C-alpha cells in the first residue's frame, strides 16, 4: 500500500519522530536495519566517523551512552527540508555526567533521514573538544566501523 500522506504531513511526522528519539521517548526500534550513523568530527577523538547497520549502530551508541550518564537532550528545534520531507535538521543541547563525575554539556546539530518511518541516516555534529575536556581525553568504548 502506498503512502497517501502529503509531503507536509510526512515532514511533520518525521519531525515528531526526530524529536521523540532525541529526547528519549523512542529508542533503537526507530532504526532501519541499514541505518548509518555519521560523526564527521569523531576521528579527532580517535573514533570512526561512520557506523553502518543497526547492530553496529546500537553497539556504538550503547557504549557511548555508558560513558555519558543520564544524557538528556533539551531545547530541541527541528526543521523540515522543503525539497525532501524525509529529511529533518535538528538543533539541540545535551547535558550528562561522565564516568569520572565531570559535567558534560554539548551543542549539537544533526541531519536525520527517514524512510517509511524508520531512521536511515543520523549525521551529528558536535564539538570534540567538549568531549575530550569532560573525559580527560579518555573516551572509551568505540566500536570499529
């Protein structure tokens, strides 16, 4: 059965999926089997910049979240892309505590692309210096791409 929603309705639904994922109301069930995570600034911390497939993505994010305890995203603002209702651009901030007890605060921007209500691309930009400072450069648990 084909999707009969308008582009505006699809864009609104995808913005809501993005928001719910970022604030923790939706989990890894949102990921398509072929999801791709991209962190262009990751290599500056010695981590890969790309993770392909749901299993690898979930493993990476689980390991990352174990280092940033109680990570909470806030002030999420989502924008649709007129030319592609399946693409959402998000701006948000996050706060957590690292394993060593240091505060971690970050400003994020990302691009999320959806296909049939599932996330297929998550490209996130953040300041690697904030990660390094809050973890004393001991960021651990990165899986290989």
